[in-house]
């Protein structure tokens, strides 16, 4: 698609209120060898018109319906030939050196076996209705993904002061809000089971939410590591994010602020991740914390969030398809089944 070292890929859906400031932060980057690709999922807020008027050099894929986050990103992954691909949400603001620092990190010879790279995402407080009036906070949104014993995947450092995470470290994966992937690693994670869509890197059955966790999990199974450097700073608009220190009461309180769609897909896709990616020995080893966590969550949904129960029916309807994917993943993975335990905290 282009000969740039980095492609920055943004999937949009009625994202016009965020895009101007996001793109402004991208085009003042100190690293210049990049190209921007926008994949628009049938926005009706003037997003495409704005881009064509103000950013004629940006490449745009315009879909005639909302294909979802995974399928939209897969469109770009199939087309992009840059060595590195950055996924960036429209509600992100980058520090000017973000791209320079993350590319330097990935280019180090000793980091070749790392498939994804990220930094410290801090929370961005929106004062008005868009990103024209914002307050950059010192509260961590995400420093990567962390897998707990109950198999909840949370944001490392989420909700804590920026001083809570100060060292460069390996992480389980990165939030899909902002991450740079090595293109070779993405190609290595494409699923090729019987009936798979062409180039299915992100699982297209997820549609929305936790597709980044699923890919991080598969990337680990394929032997690709993930690296986080807290000196690489960006900002993200997000009202809530799961952290390792959250109690069940806080988790349920956060669910009340989420949309019905977010709760539905988040609950459903968590089960799909486990069905596809976790080994039976690990499910047995961590059965008690998993069971207790899921039981408490199910009881809450049963009595206070009945609209999410339909997600369980979808899990069963997708069971056969997930088993096909599981068979492919476990037949091609490059690590021992016990390898994942090093990430379970």
C-alpha cells in the first residue's frame, strides 16, 4: 500500500469529535516515515468528508456498514506492507516523540522476538464535548495487559498514579487503543482453520471488545513477546478501565456506566477467549479462582443485567466454530502449554 516504515491505522465510527486532535498529534510526530490509513465503518457524522477535505494524503477505506473493530482492522492488515503497524483509537493523543521512541525500541536487535510494543497510556479528561478542551492527567489508563489467576485480564497500573509503573518490562500484551505491532508477528497469528476468512488476524466473531486480549494471548502462544516502555507517553479518553486492584464491587459499579452493547460483547468475548486459547491443564489448575469470579459475575448479571444473558446463548451457538479455531491454535502454537503460567498473577 505504501513504502513507509510505519502505517498508523485508525478504525472510525462516528469519531469526528475526536479525530482533529488525534490527527494533529500524529502529524507533529518527530518520526516522519509513516503513513496514515483510516478505515471508516459507515460513519454518519461527516468523518469521511472531513478527512477528504483536510487530509488528502490520508488513505481511506470506506465501508458501507459497521463491520466492527476486528474486521475493520483486518482489512488494513491485509493491505499494509509496512514493517510496523500502529493501531490507534481516535480518542488518543500522542506525545510528539511517541512514534520515534517506539520505533527505536522495536528496531533494537535484541528485541526482534517482540511482536508488540507500547508505552504508558495516561487518562485524558475531556472538559467539553470533544478533544478541544482536555486535561492531561497523571493517572494511568494502561501500561499493558495483565492476566490474573481468575483469568480476568486487566490494565497494568490502571487507575494508579503514573509513578506506579516506572520500569521497562515484558507484559502479557497491549491495549488495542494504542499499540505497535511487528507486521511479521501479525502474519504469524493469522488463523487458517477450515472456513476462516482470508487474513483473519483479529477474531472477526468478536465484533467489539477484547479482541486485543485475544490477539495478545495468541501472540504469546506463537512465541512473540510484548514489551512496554513507560517513557513512551500518550493519552486516552476512557471513563473506566479494569485494574488488578479492583474489588468485585468496583468492577460491577463500572459495568453500570457501560453501554448495553459494551456489557454484552465484553461478557461474551471473555468466554470465547478461554474456549479458544487456554489449555485444559491450566483451566484445572486455576479452576477455583476462575469459578468463583465467574459465579459472582453471573449472579449479578442474572439479577441486575438480564439483557446480557443473551451473550451466553451466543457462546453456545459459536462453540463449534471456536473449537475449530482452538484446534488450529493448539496445533500451530510454538510454546509449551505451561508457558502461559508465567503470566498468571
